[in-house]
C-alpha cells in the first residue's frame, strides 16, 4: 500500500465515477521567532570518514524556513552543505563562525555543543 493510500480518511468504495477520496491535511509547523529558537551548533565526524561537518540542530518550524537558513549559512561560509532530518550540515569546521552568524541573525538562544 502506498503512502497516498494510507492517508485516506473514512475509506468508502463507491461505484460513482466522480467520487474523490478525502486525504488527511498535513499541517506545516509554524516557525518560531528567531529569538525563541534554541539552536545547538556542534562538530560531527561520525560516519564521514573522519571529515568534519558543522551540525546545527534544534530548529522548529517549516521546512522552507530551515532551507533558507541553511542556504544563508552555506553562502556566508562559502562551502557546501545540506538540510536533512531537521538538521543543517555545513561542510568543514565552522562552529565559531556559524555561532556568531546565528547570534547576529537574532538567534539569541544558540548554544555550542561538544
């Protein structure tokens, strides 16, 4: 069974050719203000062949806002990175620089971890 079929609500089989299934509405979480976000900045080397990445965790909000923040950090550091599983991964050791950038952007509850 596909994901599309699992989200059907009150499944009814009908002979009506114009029948449409009702699907559950996926709600996008509302993004908190920058000064209310509690972000954690750390360096991670696990499962990366010894290469370092800067990991930003704890963002609560919509996927688009998370991607925008990731894009801003990548461009300010001049390196690559990605956004997955509600985390931002920046290639290289930029812990201090990213911490300063986040505080400058208004994320006052940012903490260094590790």
